[in-house]
C-alpha cells in the first residue's frame, strides 16, 4: 500500500511542473477572451433585462473580474449556455455574433485548453506506469 502511494506521489511530483507550463497559456487565453467579450458586450451588460437567468448578476461584461468569472463558468460548463442565450436575446439583430463568441469561448477553453491539460496529465500517468512496470519486470528477472 505504501509503495503504491509513493508511486502516486512521485507521479504527481512529475505532473506539477508540466502542468505549471500551461498556466500562462490559460491566463493569456482568458485575458484575451475577457477583453474581447468586454468590447463586444459592455453596452449589453448595462441594459436592463427581464431575463429569468440566475446568472444575470454574475455574468456581466462590465469589468474583467466578472468576465473571468464567466470564463470559469465556461470551463466548468456550469450554465454557460443560459448566459449565452441571454446575451443573444439582448443583442437583437446581432444575436449570431453573440452566439459565435460564446461558442468560440467554449471551444477554445474546454475543447482546446482543458483537453491539452488533461492529455498531458494522462500521458504522464501512462509513461510513469510503463516505467514502473518495466522496473518491476527487471527486478523480478534479476
């Protein structure tokens, strides 16, 4: 049991520096998407709405903090579509632009950035598991 814990801890120690390399990529992507969202939806955030969305107070694009909060919603997939459709409703004739922005945010954040991070972690676990299996085989053969 302790050997398995040591192996797991060793794997985590290997993963932390590799995943730390992705933090600047996430921050730059979040910042760029946040600024772009603020430029697109600043005026729409100030409009009064009769939206039943529970995210109405938290998903405004008037400052960078709330915009980043929304992007975390996209990453966790927690009600991001309700916010997207709310802003598409507010946009009026440019509803397609609003939906394209939100879908692109989802694709970039979830399908690209998170998938790269998950893939890196999976690759490290597989590589470490293979190395440990080879070590066990050589120890048994010795």
